[in-house]
C-alpha cells in the first residue's frame, strides 16, 4: 500500500486539514486577531475599488453640451420601392450574341 511513508503522509495531510478547519472555525466564531482584521479590511477595500472601477474623468473636466436644434427628418422610404429600385439596378439588358 505504501508502508510507513504512506501512513506518515496521510497523518500529515490529516493534521493540515485539521489545522485549516480550526482556523476556519475560529474565523467563523469571530476570533480574528488584529492582523487578521487588518488583512480582511484591506481586502475589502481592494474589492470595493475594483467594483467601483477606475475614475474616468476628473471632477474639473468640462464636457460639451448636447445640441439644441432639432435633427433634420428624412422621409421614410417604403420597403416595396426599395425592392423595385434594387431590382432595376441589378437587371440590365445585354445584347444577344
């Protein structure tokens, strides 16, 4: 199976898993050290900065105003007249040979 080395490796993995479980249990119970709290706060600030995204424009930038005049209105073209025009453009008479 693996002999003594396998047993020692398994015991080491079990101890690591137990230590990790104890660390998680302490965090969930609220037993954080000051250093842990500082690390958690730093991570939270980094996540909040990431969610906020980069500042696109500084506050003192003056942006142009939108136009005040109405845009020109184009006459709507009927779909059937577009097709007729397209057919007329694509069909050309060729001399018979």
